[in-house]
C-alpha cells in the first residue's frame, strides 16, 4: 500500500555512532525515486552512502530485512552484482531506532537504463543476469517447503472492480485527460475480459526464490554493464519464470504500449539458458502474466481509492500494453518461448 513520506529526518547522529569510522555527516538528500520506502544519499567526511528507511509494512520488520541482507551478502560471494549493507560495530546490518528500521549501504555510482537504451546484446546480458540471480538464490536460500498453488485473478472480481473504478473516475473533480483515458481503458478492458474470460489460467506451482521487483529502477548500470541490483524488499518464493516475463514487460515496453520483441527474444533466450528454464515454463508464464495484466488496475486504485497520484505517469503505457498484448498474444509467446 502506498504511504506518505512526510516522515521525520533520519536520526543521523544516533545512527552513525553504531558504525566504525563512518565520518561526520555533510549532507543527507532524499531521493525522489521509489514508491514504497524512503532513500537518502548520505555524504560524510569518509565518503558516500545510500541510507534506506524501511517503511513498507509487509517487509519493514527487522527479521525480514536481515534475511534480505544475508541473501545479498551470499549472492555477492557468487559474483552477482549487488550492494550488501554495511555492518555496524556489533555486526548488525539493521539499525532499529525509535521503532524504525534503517540500513546503510555503500553508494553505487550508476544510472538506470530502460529497454530503449539497451542494445540487443545488452538485452541478452540482462536476461542472463536475471537467470544468474534465480540460480544463485537457489544456492544461497533455504528451501521453502512444498510448492504452493499460485492462483490467478478471478474475472468476476475484476468486473466488480471495474464498475467501482468507473464510478469513481466519473465523479472525480476536476476532471482531466487522465480521467477520460481511465474511463476509456476500463470499458475497453471490460470488453476484453468478457471476450477472453474462458482463458483464465489454472493455479500455477512452478516456484523458486526471486528478487520480486526486478525493473529498471532497481538495476544500476555503469556503461553497458550492470553495477548493482538493488531493493530486495520483495525477495520471496514465487514462480520464477513469471518474474522474468514481468521484468521484460517493464524494461521493453514502448510509450505506445508495445513490447520491443526482438530485444525480448534475445533477453528471454539468455534467461532460459542461464536459469535452465525450458520453453514450456516460459510459455506458461507468458499466459499467466498476460492474464494478470488484463485484470490489474493498481495504478487506478492508487489514484481513485487511495488518492495517491505518484504512479499516474505509468498508466498510459501500462494500460495500452494489456490491449496490445492481447492482440499480439502469439507473437509475444513466441518471443519468450520460441
């Protein structure tokens, strides 16, 4: 759930006293990117750090954060580009101050790159990188019991949500072009769901440890190489091939809502080789993520139900993708699984 970032400044004095020779603070600038937690670029007389204030309730407890930190420490030993946290003088990586959890990471100089900025060869390396993440997590994380069923969205529930969102969008004042687009996409999606309701996928069970939020804002590049994969808050056990498909649908979507299929194809083939995933696994994942996108209205829920507009700029491309993907379903499936 989104939440306000109107929080108190981080307690730098008490925080830095926990570390050995971190230097004196010079500046602590909040970072604009990120929707769920709070990040700062902390400069001290000894260097620069990324200071993370964990806010998102499902993942902000100390034990969950420690598990994420241990995973990145172990992945680093396998050569995966990550930025594990700095340990304090007691060997801890989470500082709990005033009931709030903070972690200090080394600052990684780099930039975010979307698919349009990646060459075909770089898209291939991105797919191989995610495959290394998944196989690396298999090595460093404990098994999580028997695979549990992963259900798919119920179209009847989606129809009810569409009706509610249409009513909220119609009442929204002052009305603007976003409201008009939202109403158009909601009615369009309702027709698509009526036409394709019989294609709801069965529960899926192919699972593994995944990053959970692999997208351009969580991969830092230096030149053409990934310097660090960051933000492991969603680390968990999920169908791994679905993460590969979701990531591609974010990296390689054009503003018009189309996917850059030649780059998707290079990315997916490299992922399958690195993760030892077969075409059938990717094809099933494509179908499940397509269905997920067809039933998903998280941006409109944020805007109309939670009165949070931070995700509004993503809506035009995301909403167009569901329509284009439905029309080009076979071509998309071939790009991932062919």
